[in-house]
C-alpha cells in the first residue's frame, strides 16, 4: 500500500510537468526560427490593425464619397478610393478585422466538433469508432469548398454563419488527428494506471488524453486559420461572404476587379494582404510543427 | 491486391451516395426553391412548375427518384437551361475543367520534380535555397490570390495575355499558371526531400564509385526511387487541383463545371448543383484510387492486404 501511493500521484504530475517542459522547449526553439518569428511579427501587425481598425482608419470604411471616386493613391487617400468613393486603406484595415475574426472563431467550431468526435472514436473504439470514422471519410471526400459554398448559400445570415459553414466541413482533420493521438495515448502506462485506479472515462480523457493532443492540435489549428481566411475571401469574392457594406478583402477584390485596368491598386492591396496573412500563418505553423515535434520531417502538413 | 482495389472501388458507392444525400438535404433545407425570383411568380404557376418537376413530392420520394435516374446516367433537368439536360450541360463543362487541370498538373510535375531534384543534387548551394524559398512561398499562397497578381503583371501591365475567357490557347496560360503554382511547390518540396534521402543511400555511392557518369546515377538510379513519395502526394494534389480549379474558373470566366456549380447555387438549380458536386466528388475519389493503384505498381514493396 505504501508503495502504491507515490505511484498513484506520479502519473498525473509527471504528465503535466513533461508537457510543460515540451512547450517551454518548443517556444525556445520557435524563437530561434527566423521565418516563424517573422510570421508571428506579421500576425501581430495584422492583429493590431484589426483590433484598432476604428482608431487607425482615417475614414469611415463604409462611407461613400461621390466627390472622390476611383482615385489613385494620394496624401488624402493613401491607397486611393473605390468606385463608391470609399477609402481603400480604411477598408483594408477593417477587412483585416473580418479576415482574422473568421480565421480565429472558425477554429472553435472546428475544435468543438472535431475533438469530441475524435476522442469518442479513439477511446470507445469498436462499432462507434467505425461508424464515426466512416462519417469522417464521407465528409472528407466532399469537395470542401463547394460544400461550404452550398452551406453558406443555404444558411444565409451574418458572419457567425460563415464560421458555422466552414466549421461543419473542416473538422475532419481535427477528428482524425485527435483519434490517432487518443489511440496512441491510451496505450501509455499512466492511462492504464489511471484506469486501474478507477478513474472515470470522462475524467481520464480530460486529465490525461487532452493535454497530450494539445501540441499537435495547435499545429493543425495554425494551418487551419489561413485556410479559413482564404475560404472567407473566396466566399466574399463570389458574393456570399460577410453581408455588404462590411469590408472584406474578398469583397474588395471583387468590387475592384471591374476597374483592374484603371485602378489596379484596388485589387492588388487586398490580394497582397490575403497572401501575406496566409504566408505569415504558414511560417508560424511550419515553425510550430518543427519546434513541438522535431521527429516530423519537413514534408506536407 | 485485386480484392483490395475492388473493395476500394465498391466503397466509392456509399461515399457518393452519402455525398449526394447530404447535398440533397442541404439544398432542400430552407424554404423557397428554384422559382423564388425577384419578380414573384403567381402561386398557381409555382404549383404547376413544382408538379411538373416533381418538387411537390415528399423529400424521400424525390431523393429515391433522383437516385434511380442518376444510376442510369440521367442527372435530370436544369431549371436555368430549360432546353438541355444537366448531364449534357455538365459534359459540356468537363473538357474545359479537365483541360486546365491537366495542363496545370503537367506543369506542376514538369517544373516541380526537376526543381526538387536540382535542389537536392546541389544541396546547400544557392540553387537549393532558391528552390526551397520558392516552394515555401508558393505552397502558402492560394491560386486565387496568385491569379490576380498574374493578371496584374501579364494582362494589365505587360498586355501580353488576356484577363480571361475561353477558346484561344493564350487564354489558358494564366489560369493554368495560377492553378499550377501550389502543386508545383509541394511536388518540389517532396521531390527534394526524397532525392536527398535516396542520394544518401549506399547503392548511389557504389554507382558513383564504379565511375558512372553523374547524370546516369541521378536519372537511372536515384530518380526512380525518389519519385515514389512524389507519387504519394499526387493523389491529394490532383484532388486539390480539381477543386481549386473552380475558383480559378470563376476569376478567368472559364465556362467549366465550377462556374456551372456557382451558377446553380445562386439560382437554386438543384440539378446543376447536384451534378457538379457529384462530378467533383467522383473525380476526386477516382483519382485517389488511381494513384494508390499506380503506387503499388511502381513500388513492388507495397502490398495492400
């Protein structure tokens, strides 16, 4: 009995301290990766632009000014104005808001669907696992962008419905990853020990399984953010993104495209903004992956 | 092995049925239908139209009818194009979508593999760094964004190429380039990693040691083995290319299947939506299967049980 006691305490504390060690080490490695640091810096710049957009914008992004239509860049309008006389720089800043909001909040839906399904499938196994994973296969086989467009056109509504449309399609990767991690973690001695000690299944999942999947999930989410940003831009581009007149980079591209020969800056700047944000997140994601798991080679995510 | 692929082929049926069922339910999720226009039609007209197209039947019956027809290759009628069947409309779009997709894929392989090879052979030289940078940047930027940058440079500034349309060969260049960039980057990355690994093997050292010309060692001995990992990602790449093409079609006004889908969604043309979704899903499933098949042919070490 006496010997069992330290043994019973150690699995949980050991698990916690080991994962903390991995993250501390990972963060140190991350800060030594120049591309990842550059990505982080860019993301911070975009985040600041998004949060403080109302303060930083010289003009109201939706206010139309018929005295200044389709102007080129000038001292008054740094990036020019669109065909309704709206200030392109102000719209770009507010567009960062839309993009980052969709990028981040969609992840909650993706995780909210994917993690429970992955945990259930991996931990319960057997028939339930089979059923859930066949479901994942079917959703996975769906041409995702088409399905999101279909859902979006049917759901209608505001920005929340965009999170939902993307989330309902994009959770399969998270579910697969979670299931795989659960399958490997449940073989670990400390989980066997927790089961032997009579730990309830939900408690074991939260206490022992979840901490172990945080790292890989973080990497996956870092790659899913730019994907969601891209999907939002695409939706807005074809006219079913955030409802107008709210500024979105995709909408700006679509609005500006008719004037591409006259005022190409209206298309160029939002396009560059989308490209830069996606690059930044990819750099960070690559860095995170290498930092958290040095065994993974630099292949495709 | 034949059994494995037969199983895979058979598994496609429930996947496609599942996809069609989900699509069907989503399409009918909300009230309204193909007749909800800005100019309201008289209720009696709508009723007649619904009866004519079987839209007043219970949902399950509509789905069963649809499934039966589809199995016979008949995707039903389009509500936009009253004079043609959905099958005919989709078949008209397929060659366009396929042309861009295949062109882009050929470019991706033709540029990506040599790029990765050169990077590996000239490991840690400026050529290597340059190709790695290229791969990193283009793997992150979607074709959709690249399309606008390409249009700006080659159509707006240089006036070399048209901004879009269909019919002339020069109209293929920009869409194919925009579509090819991403897979090119991935293929270059994987080819480089694979080549580096192969070049470290003993048999390569032996080949060099017995005095073979470097070109012979690289092409005859190394490339073949390095291509296997490239082939592995070909399936997902091709699938991504097929779905990615839909937005490229949108940007360059190419009348392919992707445009038909978007049109269908906006006009709530159930037949067009279903037809194009099934086309994309079917192509993706088939491509993945094909790549697995090739994979096992190329590498005799791989056995599917």
